[in-house]
């Protein structure tokens, strides 16, 4: 593939633009996510060639069952910018095919659509902005206290011990030194206690998310994890096994703090990964690992043009293999793939990949389709109307 030499296209927040739209079933593109496309249809190939010659930006949206009740969420999408392309023409038939790699850029909300005479779908969209919350306790913080503030995570502990008359220890309790000042101390001058403000603090959310990520994968390379709230919220949305409804809801949120709180709740509640169709347990959350630098979830396209978002798993259960293994068109060089389906409902779940070279590690792993998985919750389901996400 040939790299496209161009600058990055960024549209103004809250601006209205008209862009060509590409509909992908079962795919909700997240900003910064890489999406591969293999196009055969003439009008799609012609559209993408025009896009590549201009600003290289188009919109990607998903579509689902027509009977789905939450239609409002389906009007959200993400702009994609082409950064690599390959044009191929069959010498015998003269049919042109196009291979593309694009990166998600900005969230948008669809206003209206139209089709031209060639069948290309275009849409008028509004570019959504990121709402960065200010320091919500700035007005309550005393100026004389600023130089005495300490990091809440490094606040000293005071150990209080109860002893009997003979000096034997009965009970020891570790408490934070309340005499030390931190950035939440001034909350005592407001209507809300400090723990309320702490729930919306990005530093606290980062700490809790890293703790959960370690429980999912203790060998995770934390250097590859984004360091800003916006980038981390998109990275989690891309790599967690969330269904389309949750992904679309995350796209609709304008605040990275709101997205992080939602994602943290999913991570805390999720204990296993289940089959979407029959809720059979497929894998434990700590079996997730990364085969790519971007994270454990990656988007791959097969020769037929179907895009699969695939989560890599060390171990899986309740799966049966179909057919023989093959190395043809393998997404992971050196590994042969075998189709895997659920033992209970016989729906396609993913593939097992087996190393053909003994020097490769791991010797085998599983690639499970995000579209076939749902996170198994410890108690109850996600209530998107709950104030816990607001």
C-alpha cells in the first residue's frame, strides 16, 4: 500500500460540513481507531478515489436492525481520514478494487442525508466538540492554602492502635491524615462532600482505570496507554468488548470524564466475556492480551471486504472448531486460523490461531469478534439512564 502524503484534516468544532458517508454494519468507528477497507463496488471505489484526491476525509456510520428502538443513537458517527491506499485493476475483467487504511478523527452528529445520481450517500453533519471541565473547586479554594496542597494519592496515613492494660494490640486502623490539605479539602466549604468531587477528578479516574486494567492484563505495557483524558476515553472505547449500543452512547457523550466514568463502571462490573446470542461464557477478562501495539482489539478486513473487530484472548472455552486450519490471508503472519463457533448456539464467534513456527509466542491464541461478544456483568445490566454516568 502507498502512504498518502498530506497534513491532518481537522474541522472546526460545532461546524456544519457535507461529507460522503460509508455505512458499515456492526462497526462503530472510534476517534484514533484504524479501520481497513477493501472495496469492490464501482460507486464506492469511485467515491473513495475522489475522497483521496481531495481532503481524504469521509464519514463512517453503522446501521443495525430496522426494528431497533434506539434510533437516536444511530445518527452519531466519526470522520475517517485516509492515510494509506492501494488501487488494483484486474487485467482480464477490468474491475477495479481499492484497499484503504483510514484513521478515525472527529465525532459528528448526522443532520440530513442525500444520494447523488451515482448512488453515493452524502450527509450534512455537525462536528461535535470535546467539553473539558474546568477546575470545579477553584472558586472555593483559599489562596493561602495553595502552597500547602498535597497529592491525595500520596497523603500520609495515621495508624491508630487500641491496646489492653497489658499493652497487647487489640486493633490497628490506618486513617488518612485529615490535617493535611489536598485539592479536595476546600469541598468542605461547599454543599457537597469531597468524595463527590473526587468521582469526577481525572487523576482519580486514571488511577482507578489503571488498577482495573492490571486486573484484566497484568502484563499490559502501561507506556502505550494514552496520558490525556480524551485520548484514554477513546482508547478504552476502542479496546473494551462493548456492544454497538454502548459504543454509540459513548460517541454521544461530549465530556471525556463522562466517558471514563461509564467505561470504569463497565470494567468493574465485567467478570467474563459471553456469547452475544446465548450468554454462554467464552473467556475470563484476565485472558485478554495485546497482539498489536494499539491494544487488544483490532479491526481486520477479509478478502470479501467484511471488517471484523477482533479481541485477542489467551484462553477460551465453550467453543468448537469448524474445518481445517489455514494460513491463507491470515491476519497474523506465521499463524494458521481455524473457524470457531459457540457450542451452545452454533453462531460464529471468531477463530483460533496456531503458530506454524515454534519460535513464535504465544503458540496459540483466540481472536473473538466484538460483534459476537458482550461483557458479562456481575450484577444487573448497564442502566444508561442512571445518574452514575452523568
